[in-house]
């Protein structure tokens, strides 16, 4: 597949939660994501994750958090890294939503990191992300937004953006 992600490449029937990527991600092919490159089905979730590194894709489906989401769920995530997609589909948070059934909630990105939050959304009314400026990203108010609807809030205020203490969880 050539999937390149800062934490995971091709995610199938898994949950990726509580992860941060701070390194640069570069792919010569399709599917590049700051956290995960490709969510292949409805049994995939990326939750409470963020990316601070630059993400560069050599072809389609480049995203700051997820490159392509077929039918999975992405919630409570943000991107503050620059996204460069050399193909036709790139987004600050998600490169492409491959299906209108894909679920996204509480997604944010630092303004200026890419021209759009979701490069290609199949349902423009529900598949959305919100741009914020640097001052907002570092605020306690933003921490409340990114923790919305979580059973146990994991983000706290950091110097430049919300942070959490903990480790990456990958559950098969």
C-alpha cells in the first residue's frame, strides 16, 4: 500500500488513541498522515491524537492527522503541523473522507497549515474541521473544546497547544 503514518500506516479494525506525533512524515506514494495514513473500514478509530510534525505526501490522500478515512471514526484530534500534498487531495486534519459514512467530530487545525481542514469530504455538513489561531490553540478554552464529549478528558493546557501525559494505545 505504501501507507506512511507518524504512528500507524494502514489501520484495519483497530483503535489508535492517545497518540502524538512530533516528527516529520514523508511519503513518496499515496496515504500519508501525521498519526495514521489510512483507516480502511468502519472498525477503525483515531481518537484523542494530535500531530505537530510536517506531513508531506507524494501523491493523493495527505492529512495532518489521517491521510484517508474510508468509513472509520476520527474524533477529538488536532493538527498544528504543515501539510504538503503533492497530489490532488490534502487536508490539515484529513486528506480524504472516502465515504459519507465516515464519522468526524471535534477536529481542529492551526490556521495556515493547509488550505483546507478536510481535503475531500463526502458530506460537507457533518464531515468538518475548524481552523484556530495560535493564541486559541494555547488556551484553556480550546482544551475544553478538544475534550468535548470524552468520557475522561485527556488534554490539558500546554505552552503552545494542548498536551497529555500517557502513551500511545493500539488495540487490535
